[in-house]
C-alpha cells in the first residue's frame, strides 16, 4: 500500500486558511501535516483550525453521517468511513508547526507556497533544489526576470512544479472546453472574460508593488489569462499583447484600517492575440478590476463573466434565478441551448488543483499548469504593463523579456534588478 503524500504549507495567511485549507479535507491520498509561517502564531492558529476540522469530520463519520464531499471519487473503491476515520486520526498525530522553512521541507513530499508574491521565488527555488515538489499560489513571481529563476530550478530538479490557479479546475471551464473541442461553435475566434471585486483592502501587501509586482492585473488578470489560455489550448502561443486601459481609478484606499495612497492599478483591460497550431488566431479581451462598487470583500462575492465566440456560434456563462450555473450556447441561425455545469462551486477548484498535482507526483508527469505555462502567463501580464507604459502600443512577449534584460547591470543584485523593473512598470500609478 502506497504511503499518503505528505504536504506542508509555507505561508499560513488568509489565502491559505480561507481557500486552500478546507480543500485538504476532500482528499484521501494526501496528508497535510506541516506548517510554517514567518509569524509562528499564525502557523499555530492554522494548524489548530485544521485539527478542529479533522475532529469535526471524525465525529460526523462516527455518528454515521456522510460528509458532503464534492467529488464522487472521494468515496470510491475501498475508501470507507472507517478508513477515513483512521486516516484523520493518524494525520492529527502528525500535525507540526516548524521553526524554519528548511525544517518543513525535510519532512514533506510536496510544499504549497501561499506567501505574498514577493516570497514565491525564494521558497519555490529552495524546495525544488531540495527535491520537494512545489505547488505555488499565483502569480508565479513579480515579473519575468524573477520567474525565470523558478523555471531554471525546475529544469534542474527531479521535483515537479505547478502554478496553483483554481479557476482552470472549475467545472465551468471543463464545460466550456468540451463545447469548444466538440466543434459546436466552430473555429474558435474570440474570447472575453471579466473578473472583479471591490478590494482586497484587508491585505495591504496586495497594494505594494514591491511585494505584489502589480495590482488587479497581477491578481485577477493571472486567473483570466491562464483560464483563457487553457480554453484555446496550451499549445497555442500568445504572440501580442495590448493594453486597452490599465489605470488607477481610486487613488486612495482604506488599507488595514487607515486611508492610504495606492501605487498600483485597480482596473485593467487588455487584449491578447493567441496563435493556434493550425495557424488561426484567437483574440482575447480581459478585464481585471478591484473597483466593482457593488461587490464587497465582506460578502466574498466575485463578479465574473465569460463569452467565447466561434465561427458558428457563441458560448456564454449563465446563472438562472435559482443560482444554478449553465453555459448558454447559441448556434448562429439555430437558436440557443443550455449546458448545465455539474458540481460547480468555488471550493472545488482548490480541491481539484491539489488532486491534479498529487496525481502528477504519483505518476511522474508534468502538470498542465507547469512552469512553462506559469512564466508564459507572467510574460503576458508584463507585456500588458509595458504596452500601457509605451502609450498602449502592442508589445510582444519577446519585447517584454528584452525590456527586463535591459535592467541587468554589473554590480546589481537580482533583487535590485527585479525592483527596478517593478518601479518602471508601476511608474504611471505611483506618480499620480
């Protein structure tokens, strides 16, 4: 019998505690056992939260209740309630808060990096050099120059890397992907996605470009770029990027209890041209904003819209009055049809991204969100910022890489180069 895959987390803040932590309860081949944060109390808090979740589920299983797991495979085969109780009890005995990241990496097979973006490269490279598989929260890094360090470490390591983008693993994207590949709407021609909230104002590091690399585009734009690239196919190539508008609408924000000036954009609209393997082009328009006034962070609501157009029809995300999700497909000249999205909820994306990577580790194969896709997404966003800086002229990923390389000088450290790139790209917002 194979040993469960042991997972540790570096970075026990809100992103992990609220979104990733519950996902581990849905998985039977994984044991989340190790915790590390630069604030030890935060790691201890999250460890205790997970222990309470495990104990609650044990109590429900012992009472004969069936936890509401999101995937049928959770209960497949011989994964009985009795075995789940035994696994949870074993996990409880293994939960450990580590004093250093190095100590954690010595005790796990996989690490999930959920720190602010500023530390993604440091911990990802550290883990890969030690042969520990890495799941890293988006974005991959603050810019291309920094991201390439992870790519090199992954290429030199026996361990695997995955960019954790839960959106790609949501059932709505499975449904859209199936519609596209079935040929129901003909040759894929254009895509439009809009994502936004009013925030995130409780986490000031998101608004600090030296920590985040950028604003709403780096945050929600990463989701949008990666998701649309998945739909058109990762064998397509992003050839050109143009800023339609990347700006700061709100010059000040109530960040961590006080009004502060912000130095990143809160509203971004960009266009990406993908070249498909057959030579055809697909035009993608992306909107990523933190300035939707009707959506507050307290409610957790996210405004999201997607439309895919082909030569024979179009597909649009649709939610009915009962809150059920569908993909509305209109075939030109033949009317519309609703395709139900089965099992769609926001939490399942986190569960499925972890399960996908564990299967990759077990089978020794690359994730669909490997380092090539991760740095490719990084290049698209960087090219968009450069396009805005150059008067919204189209920019290729190659031009963006050349821009980053232009900051390399003798005597400059990598961190100095990275910050120089950030300061130049964020200059339009910091100077306002």
